[in-house]
């Protein structure tokens, strides 16, 4: 990357590319560059992937300039920004994944005897 910008606003409208493939390449070439995704798509998978790949903000085009200006301000100050229209979906996704993880970990932490008792309770035995 010949230029070394402080901030890149990356429009997401690439139908033939998997979502969030570009932020990683930009970050690898210039780790100091902060990335804001500006997209018409609020697909939860793309939002997660963009953040995992190095984006600091995800702004929907429907938020107009106010969301983009706020994202620029926050990202320039070292913070993250997520379009308010995405908050509920992202929080629900996080809680669902976290719940699955907690449930899996909880059962694995039981002793052999505790698992036996648990299985009997599930079958309606006491």
C-alpha cells in the first residue's frame, strides 16, 4: 500500500467477494490504518467477520451521514462503532453463542456421578 492513511472508509458492495475479506489485507499492509465499513447490508455474519478482520466500525448506508460522522469521530479516537440498527441482532447473536458455550461447559464440568444423577433427572427419576 503506497499510501498510509489513518482511516479508510470501505464501501461494502462486492457481490463476488466473501464479506470482510478486504479489511485484513489493508491491516496487514498498514496496521495503523483504521477501517470503517460502510454497507447497505446488515447481515450479522458480515458484521462479525468485518470486526474479526480488523474493522473498527460498521455503518449502514441507511443511517446517512450522521452515523458515518459519528463512526469517524469514535474510530479516530480509538473506539469502536456499530450502527444502532444492528445492536439488537448482534447482542442476540452473542448471547445465543455464549449460552451454547456455557451449556456445553456446564455439563462437561460435572463429575461422572453428577452426570448420572443429571441423566436420571432428565428421565424423570429421582
